């Protein structure tokens, strides 16, 4: 992981990777705010958290933002807020099978049952055509995940939610700056949960935040992050301990100040690799951007197509040795995560999600990667395919 001490690239430690997966931008403004918070002797939730919340809400076209301690907590608090709107423990929330496991964990932590729907490999997102078949009288919400920053098909999802009187929680953990039909991701559903972990566009190093334009939901979220407290030690809800501190918020304030700069650089890198990988379409499925959307780039996904004479493991080992860091493209939570075996799903129940996991990886496209790094990726992929006799 690279750490920027300012808006230019500075390595705090040497890495074996020419193209590292993630980076962190800590601006001079953030450092100043951190020092001011330390000097004040008040580092728990205070004025910088409030400033960060107000700036984040404005940035993502929402009336309110509630900062919490992680993206997982952001998801969990969104779910738990539904108890203020008629939900009961044991009710169901629909989520995609392919996601970081925190999506499923947060639903369970909030007292709900996750109900899984397969994705489409071309989009990595929940297949909206399969949602209605799993809706039951106990369903309370749909939680689409905008994986890799690519927007889910929100028009179809919102129509289904309206038809069945359901809430929509956007898991926008990786989708900072994404847009769908001209609307900011994070402003379409009833609530949206963002991760602010180190590798994301807006980061507080660790942390999460929820956006909403519903005042009652914002009120419930603020209570839930602090043990369900209202006023002075009135415990109105079963809550969490999920507050953000002033030091984290200071980093976030600094990141928002350079948000456009980071987003522009990441989008440049994304579009550059999309163009480069057109030459490799016979071998890999990669993320694409459609006319109605704007991807908020988190990383660049690469899925080995069926029938290729090489495995994902061979490809990953080759690029790793060439200095390109990567991560597995998550798992089918209900069928490839042993902790979910108790739900009774069987391998094969979510074929697209399992295919993406078995054959998919993703690499960094963050703001510290320059064009020469992307050209290195292109060259290494060509060398790999040549080594397999697939291109000249």
C-alpha cells in the first residue's frame, strides 16, 4: 500500500510492485487538522466529523451523511435503521451473491436474513431480472452493490422496490463518484453505505459513511452508531458502537478537497485500460462503461473466459512476478464462504458469481499509477498470452 504525504506520490516504504493495488492520499490540510485535533485534546467525534459529514453529503447530492467506523458498519446501520420503519428481526434483505463478505455479514449483524441473487459476469452486479423471484412477505429491502464502482441497474431495482413496497439500500462501498443516468450513486436509494477504507477514492484510512435524504432515517442512524442513544443516555434502539473519530475525519476532509483530482486521475486510468484490453477480449471479460453511466473507479476487474488454456492462478502468478499486485474478485458468499454453509445453499446455485470468483481478479487503477504503469500492465498481459502461444 502506497501512502501519499501530499498530493504528489511519495512512497513511505519500498514495494516489490511496479503497479501496487492501493494508495492513500493524506494532504497537508489533513495533517494540519489532525494536529489541531490533537492539540485540542478532543479526538472523539466532534467538529471535524461534522464538517466531513456536511461536505460528503453535499458532494453526493444528499441532505444528510452519517459518519461511522467502517463500511461494514455503514451497511449494518442502514439495515438496522429499517426497524424504525416496520421491519422485524428475522426479516429478509436481498443482496447479490458476489460481493465482499461484509455485505452479507452486515445484514446478519443487524438481525436480518440475507437472501442472495446471482450476478451477471459482464457487469459484476446483481441480476435485476432474478430479484422478483426471491421476494417474499418477509422481504424488507434490496441492497444492490455497485461492484468495482460500476453502477447496478438502479431503474429496474427502484421499480421493483416501489412495486413491492421495499426499501433500497445502495452498497456504494466502491462507487465514489459513480453516476447512473445523470444521478450520483448514493443519492438514488433510500440510503447508501460507503466504505472509507484506505484503497477508496475518499478515505479516512478506516471508516464508513451513510448518505440519505430522509430526515427520519438520518436520525435513526445517528442514534444507532452510538449504542441507540437519544438525548442523554436514553437507549431507544439496540445500537452499535460505530463512531468516527476526529483524526479519521480530518483525513476525510483533506480527501474531499482533492476529490475531483483523484476521480479524474482514476477515470483516466480506467478508460486507458478499457481501451488497451479491447485487444484481449477473446481471452478476458473486463469491466466496461455504458453510455448511461459513469464508473467511479475502484479497481480493474479481469475475468478469464471459459475455455481458455490457462487458469486464473497461472495468470495471477505471472503478473505478480512482473510486479503487478492483484486481489481475488471476491467470492460467491453463500456457496464459497464456509461461514455461510448453515444457510443450506449448494455449489452451483449461483453459477455467474462462482464463475467470477473462480476466474476473476482485479488490479489497481488508483491515482498514483501513471501511464507507464498501465503500459506495463499491457505489456505483461501480452507477454503472458505469447507464453501460451495465443498471440504472435
